[in-house]
C-alpha cells in the first residue's frame, strides 16, 4: 500500500492532454494520434474509454529523430 501512495504523490506534476489537444499541438488529425497510440509510439493512459496523453510523452515524441514507420525528411 505504501508503494501506491508514493506513486499517487508523483502524479501531482503530471499533466494529461486529450487526443484532440495532442492533435492540435502537433497539427495532426485525431486519427493520426490514435494510430500513434495504437502502434505504441505515443505513451498514453486509458481511463475507461478515454485516452489521455502525458505532456512528457508529447515532448518525447517531438524529441525523437523521426516518427517510426515514416521516411525521414
């Protein structure tokens, strides 16, 4: 139980974005964001039927050299 409390306290700094917000920030369609989630290229949290994406996951995706599956350039 103590471990759970530790994990919950770490969530105070986590910011979650909706798929629509991620799509807007990245200037992608929502379908493309869902594909990134489905392929495992974009970290996410699922709460019932809703997907949420941590801000740090968007930063990580932007810092990656290229999106997997896409040709560079």
